[in-house]
C-alpha cells in the first residue's frame, strides 16, 4: 500500500470517528434537555401536525383587541355567529368579553367548548340588573333580558378595565373584514368614542319600523321638552348608530361618560324625554345627548346597516354586501328569524348548537 493510500485511509477513519463523537454529543445534549424540560418532548416538530384552529391560536400574539358583546338565551345563536365571523376573518389577538345573565352561562360555555370556537379567548361577565334601578321604565315592546343587556355598552370601562381602547358589537352583526383594521380607527383628540353616522353613504336612508326616516336627532328625542331645548342641539343633526362603538376608555373615564349617560336615563324615566315614535333603540337617545358633536366617525363600509328593515334586499346589491366589512341586521327582521334579507350571508358564519336548543327559525321550519 502506497503512502498516499495510507493517508486516505487514515483521513476516512478520522472522519468516521469525528462523526461518531458528534452523534454521541448530540444524543447526550438531547437527554440533558429532556431532563431539564420534560415537556419538550411533547412539542410537535412540524406545523402540519397542528390542527388549523390550534395553529391560528398559536399565531395570535401581540396587542390584545378587547371586544364586548352581550348574550341573551333567545339570541345566543346570533352571538356565536358574530364572534365566529370576527375570529375567522382575522389573525388578531381578539379577546371577547361576553356580558350575559346567569341563565345563559351554561349554554354559552357548552356552545363555545364543543365547537371550533373552543380556542377563542373570552371571559364571561354576569350583568347586574340593579345597575339600572331608577334609570329605565318598563317597556312591553322589548323582552326584559334584551333590554337590560342593551345598556351594557354604557359600562365599557367597568367590564373591560385597564385597557385604553375597546370595541362594542351588537349581536345581530357579521364582521367580514379584519377587525384589526377597525380597531386601528383613529379617534380625534378628546373624543371618547367613534360611531357610524346615519347620514353616511349607502346606510343613510334606512327605514326604522315605526319611525320613518330616523336618521336625525328629532327621530330619537322630544324637542318640545324643556330639558332637551336647553341643550341647544339642532333637531336635524345627523344621528348615529350605537350598534358598533370604538371607545377610547381613557377619555371615557376622564369625561365620566357612564355617569353622564346614567343622568340622562334617570331624567328620561322622570320626564319622558325620548321621541314618541322611537323604535326599539332605547339606548340611542342618551348616547346622542352625551356625544353631541363630540364623537369621531367610522368608515361607512365598516357599518353597513338596516339589513333587518323592510326593503333591505332592494337597497343593497349582493356585490355591495359582499364588499362590506361589517353587516348589521338592525331592525325588526333578524337573519335567524323567518324573514330577512341576506340571511344566506349570516348562515355562512352560523355554527349549529351542539346542545340542540337553538335553531334559526326558517331552518327549523323546513
């Protein structure tokens, strides 16, 4: 064997010996790490091993986006649909605060835990009806639970403390855009909230049952009453819809917005300040007073409403509805009821109730 061949053989043997040493060191390191962190062996090695829901949940980091929504037993399917639409159309770190009554908690948690919403971040808060003692009067037109919970939006800083900004959503809503974009809406300095003006774009001529063209202050407040006259508000001022609120909670607290709203609720219970043709929106009048010319505006495509009113199917084209970022079925006709425009859009986000208690009426009838 020549000297060159001997050198080659020696190099090969050295290389083999080096690889064996490296392999043993790696195995020893692996054993050491496992002892230091026994759970490390449970980490899935490839993204493909994760279910889509878990992957999405793991990706949801960064700033939390607080969203408050209310839940009544008879409309629980609406809440689930709204939350699902928010969750599926965004990768943002959304945290829901669900304000409800005791009789709904078990049903709500079962629906969340047994469906693809099990990975959604949420907390349940029980509404205390005594908050409204002396502030509202009996209204036979509205179910008591729905009426009570509709005032939860007045107490945003109570339910979502220690955050600067939050979003409130009505339950008869579907979000088709990324809620991160909505959350980043700029509020003007000194403004505690942003709303959608009723005179904006395609939603401007919404018809509210029993109220005609209810898109100005006169449709909600009785301008013959002295207390309203003294405020110096113009009756033809464009109103806004509080089914969607982007709130600066720091300003809200600094300006005592909740206390101001409670004041006007109490005044109305004593003096009947609201319009006689007011429809179901009992929460709108005090908000209109407190936020008169002191609120920011929301992009009209982020609140396309009146889908629950007569003629909504003629007012909007299917193309426009698909392009909208947020749809709101305010009005008498709900998409889980017997008759509603664009209920097929709502159906896309509805998750069947695993307990079998809730069924969209039109589906159940079929």
